[in-house]
């Protein structure tokens, strides 16, 4: 099979660290630091902040959807009022330690309810690609719009419609201090099934300590564009193949919108 290097894992490096913890029954403080690539989170935060500066420079209150372990928010300046949502209880628990000054809640994107409105909501790192169907994506957009201030902005990424073709033949093997992880996509129509496995070195070689398959969806570009325009005006569309360094990904598009 053709092998390529990818700029990042489908699972964020900080999430890999958490999974490695669960697989080995270890406490967070004892984990291998090589699995935690803070540079990736720093680059994502830098990118989001650049669009905030460009389109809503007076923003104060910011919400991340799919906040994971909180490392994106960790790199935001102290001047912002930071919030995060994730549906994974274990991630929320850790994120509250990583971003103690923020408010991190356990909830689902499509139906979370907060008695607050935000100047910026961002949802990157494949979060919306995990929606099980188009109706869930629709519910999520409508719910997000309700939580954005007038003229507030929404920043998110989605797969391009031809992502399965772009990713065909991809395989990534990434080493860390005591092992490596492998990921590869198995495409089926509008689904991308990521096969992911972590191996750790022992006296007999390498042993698999975690294995899973994670399903993502690829939505129709026309339906998605119509859905966006029902709720927002599009400020900018960015082909992620043109992003710098760690964020470069030819299978995705970054979209920046303003509430209508």
C-alpha cells in the first residue's frame, strides 16, 4: 500500500495521549510526553486567532466545540473569556485541568444549551465530520447560530466532497518514544472509516495496546453550502491544502462565517 506522511493524526496528539493512558491504566502524569505534540495545538490556535483578528477583532467570549483535552484553548491569550464543550466525560475532566480559567462543559454539539452568546465559536479538528447524518449537521448549525452574538463569527472545517478519493491509499506510521501508532482510512461511499492502532514496545517486540475504527462522514458540498447560507454569510473559504506546515490537509476546507 502506498505510504504517505500526514501532518497530523485523525485523533489529535493530546487525544492519543489520553487513549494511551486508558489503554495502559496509567495516570496522566506518568504518560510518555512524546505522544503530546503541543506544536500542533499551538498552530491551530494561531490560525483561529488570525481569523478572529481579521473578522472580529473586538471579540471577548469564545467557545470551542469539540474541545478535546483543551490544548487549543490553552494557547489562547488570557484576555479572552474561554469556554469549551466536548461530549467525552474523560476529556472534559482533563480539559478543566489544562484550562482552569475556562469553563469546560460536557455536552453534544447539536443540542447543547448555554444561557450565553459568544463572539466566536470555532469547531475544528474534524469535529463536524463525526456527525452521523446530514440532519445532525443541520441541527448543529441551527444550534450554533442560536449561541452566536449578532455579527459573531463561526470557524469550522469539513471534508471536501472528494475527500475519499484524496485519501485513498493513505497510511501513516508515526513513532514515539516507546512505540508507534498506525492509521489508515477505509472509504465506503460517503463514509471514511479510520483504522487506528497504538503499539508499545516490550521485551518481545511491540504489542498492540489500543485499536479502534472511527467513522466519519463526507457530506454533499451543495447541501452543505445551502445549509451554511441558511444560517450564516460566508466570509472566507480556505482550501486546507494551502495552509502552513502542520495544518496542511488536502482533504479538507476551512470556512469562516458571520451570523446573518
